[in-house]
């Protein structure tokens, strides 16, 4: 029987977006069905495989999208969202494969379900781009999204603090405004995609918070204090408002975590 770590590694080393989505959903299905062994006999790669396109650029080199109502800006928005979800597939796979041995089967189950969700989100967004006459890879994309994973590769508490509880939580904050902009231009199909992603991301942040609380439970430090310390050490950017407090709270993130660290 193949190990879950080996199957995850294979998916991480799959560069083609469509094939990666199929591979990710297959890993999650096989794990759910009990056909992968709870064994961590394969190490995770330092970098996942990437397709030749999109070209990855530093944040300060990314082209401006322009006014949202234009076709160019709409394509740029959906392309940016597709890229975020594509990288999110790898982030979820990596945390399951890198830390699953120490964290246990529930941890693996939670984050493989996240990976399958992210693959589904990417597929929806890729089809959205195609409906607009474009495709994933047609534009440059943010090249720094994997940095948080690399920075926290040796510490599961830091990974949970930064990736689900900062980066994904930021998605809870910005998606509602994006959804309203999409609705305002009459794109109900796009609005439904974003509503689905928002609902799923609340659950994803909730998984991160649940396992973070478990990791720090025996440290003698409050979860809020431990989270702030790890974010200050490992996250290269501001934790900035406005915050979607209700969605964050639904995911287990009260204002006690982030209010006095916000910039």
C-alpha cells in the first residue's frame, strides 16, 4: 500500500495545473477510503513543481489591474484569484505531508480535505477565465506566495499561525468586498464562485485554528500570545484591517488574537 506521504509528494511534484487538481483530489479520495497508509516515508520537496506559465514576479513588479469594470481588469482579477488557489493547493498538501506524522490522522484528513477544496476552487476559477477568453498562465502572477511555507517548514505551530490564521484569514476579510464588486457589474456566476470559496475558507481557517490551539495547549502560554509571537517572527508583512470579524469568529479567531497586532 502506498504511503500518504508518498502520494502527497507525487501531487506536489505535479506541475501541470489540471493534472495537479486531479492528483490532489485523488490523494484526498484514497486517504478517505483508507487505501493510503498512515506512513511518512517520503520527504516533502522544498519547492512544489510549477507550470512554465504564469511568469512569477515580485509583488512590486506586478502590473496594475486598472478599473474593475474593464475586461482587462476583470480578467486580471480572476487570474490573480486562480493563482492564489493554485498555490493554496500546494500549501494544504505540504502541511499534511510535512507535519502529518507528528500531528496525526485527523490533521491529515483535515488538510487533505482543504487541498481537495482548493483544487476545486482553482478549477472553477480556471473555467471562469476561459469563459472570458483567457486562461491561467496568460498573465504574470505573484511570486511570493510560497515564502510563508518555506519560512515555517520546520515548525508546525508557525505554519498554522501564518498560513491558515493569517494568509487564509485575510481572504475572509477581502472576499466579501470583491464579491460585491463582481455583483455590481452583473456577474452573478462569478459571485456564486466567490460565495462558495468564502464559505469553504471559513472552514479552512477553522481547521488551522483548531490544530494551533492543540499544539500550543501544553506550552503554558496563552494561544493569543503564542500566535502573536510566531506571526511577528515568521510573517513578512502587516496584519492589516479591515477585518471580517464575524467570519473570523466563526473560524475560531476572536479579536483577542489580532486586534493589537494589526497595522
